[in-house]
C-alpha cells in the first residue's frame, strides 16, 4: 500500500514542465552570497495540486561553469535555513578533482530568505533576554512560556496564512525538481546536511529516476515524527555535554574547572545559578548559558572558547559570555523553521501531552528536555492543519554520513534511514560533530565521499576512526 502511495505521489508531482531560461546576475544584497556567486529566480506553484495557480519565487545561487558534467545542489538544513552562500563554501572546500567536475548550486527554500518568505511579524517583544529559565520552577512560569508559544503561532497565522499550508518538505523537494529542470539536467546531484537529509531522501522518494549522486550528512530519523525526534535528541545532547565536560576536565591545567566531568558539571551549574540571580550584562542569564552550551555541542571546535568564557566569568569578567551570547544565544523566532516543522503530522494539540512527555524526558536529560520543548512549542497551537506526507522509501544509491555521537541527529536515525533507503550505504565516524563533511578534517570520510562523487561508486557500510 505504501509503495503505491509513493508511486502515485511521484506521478502526480512530475508533470511535463518546460525549462525556464535562467537569467543569472547579482544576488540579493542581504543574501550573504559571495561576490563570485551568481543568482537567478524561477517561479514554482504555491500548490502543486494546482500547477497553473498562484506562483511563488525561488532564488537560486550558483558558482562554477554551467557546462560542468555535474550540478551539485546543496542544502544546509534547518529546516528553514537560507541556502544562498553555502554553494561557495562547499565549492571552496571540494577537492580540486571534484570541483573540476561539479558546478555547485544552492537555494533559499520556499518560505525562507529570498524565496517568498514566511513572516511571523514582530516577535521581539515576545522573546526577551534574559529569558525565563527553560525548566519552569512552577506552573506560573510554564504558563508564561505556553502563552508566548500561543502568541507566536497566532502571529504566524495572521501574517502568513496563505503560505503556511504549502511550506512542506514534499513541496520543497518538488521545488528541487523544478531547479533540476531549470538547470537542464536529467539527474540532480545533491549534498544535504541535517534536515537537508530529510529533504534529499524525500526527493529520492518522489523522483528516483532523476536522483543522481546524493550525500546525506547527519541524518534525520525518517520513521518518527518531528515531535518524537526532539525526544531522541534530548539524551543525545545530555551525553554530548558529558563529553564536553570530560574534555574540559582533561585540560584542567589550562582551565582549572575540575579534574572530572562531574566536577566541571558542578561548576557549570553554579554559574547557571549565579546568572539566574544576576544576568551578565543584563541579558545573559541561565537560559542564555543553556543556549551557549547547546550551540557548542554541535562542534567541538567551540569547546575551548566556551571554557575560556566560563573561566573569565568566574574571575569577574563576563565579556566572553556576552560575546558568545550575542553570537549564538540571542535568537529570535525562526518563522521558516516553525513553518516546516509544524506542518508535519504528529504534534499533540493537548499541552498536557507535551508537559507529560517533557517531564519524563527531563529525568534523562535535565539540561535539554525543556529547552527542546520550548523551541517547538508553537507547533502545539499551529494555525493550520498538519499535512500528510509520503513515507520515505527509495532504492537509489545514496551515501549516508554520520558522526557516532552527533547530538542533533542521533545515530539511530541514520541506521533507520539506511534501512528505508535500500540502495544506500552508511559510513560513520567516531566523532560527535554535526554536519561536518568537507569541514571535518577526517581523511577517511572525505576520501570515500570524494570517490563517490567522482565515480558514483558507493563505499561499503563501515566506520571511520577519528583522526589523530
């Protein structure tokens, strides 16, 4: 039954479409594109069930020759992260032999950046800093967060009600096929990070005949709802925090924060308590420190700067914490992320269910369970109904790359993706960095991915040790 549904979805979404003539020029000034990058726009249906109905604009960016043998489309994840600018980073990081074979393209997905963006209005008054601690101390604090989530959902519905039902992963995958057509390619080669793995796997499900060489890095779990994914992340983040505290303990001659992970965690909790009572600079409280920790756990390249900032704070200098706060922690509402996530099925509409599930998760992940819940809480009150999507299944050859201790996309999800993408291969590494291909300095991973891009030959399932 599921196979028939997928086949019908692919048929329905692949009408004969004339290739639009792309007019390449300068990228929008606020897009973050590099000077050597060119941009173009195409029109795509807002609703693919009505292909001749209302059209929206997609902005595409590219670097390299249009006559290159391969066109590699890249996506940074999010969901809802702008893609323009990523093509230049990937192009610059590609080995020379690969760069000679590939022009690299990216795009702002529908609802994001320069592609008919979703707006949730002015949320600056709703998201204030220092914020309430993520873990509510009482029912009143919890209800304050709940009311904030309701207001955000209401504003998104008010300002983007015509767009929201159509900001889905399947529609973004259909947009990718329109990009393929516009580039004049029979096959679309693809590199997707994090949520971009779900987008790529969805494309391989809907358009297997047009799927070329595909690398999915830091793989999203295809078998559970986005709601359930957050509860997979909670213990993974908790374990990764323990790794970071252990690393700091191993550098005790430098940081003097304790000789064991437990001792460093105690120092960290003391700083949280102090910041809750007296926020640094009037804006960095306990919640902002939690944001810093979560951000640092995506890559161990950030561990030393966070440890340095904590040492400075303990000696009366909060400037390091404030600098990191301004860079990572003072995040406002992300309309694109909410638009994609909240249209997925599976979000409970009863806050009691959220409270219960988070209370249970908090026992295993006390530093992250409530944080993760509040990030997604507007989905409990989302103003449009969820959109059913075809299950991910494909037999096309796909390379899956996964760090063993990645907290944002735990290894379980990659193993499940390997099972539903029956033609795929899974290559793991012994690190914990998220979305790190081309930027991981792991010769084993990069070498096997390079060979796949050059030849289309998948490596065997296997593991790459962390580089010395």
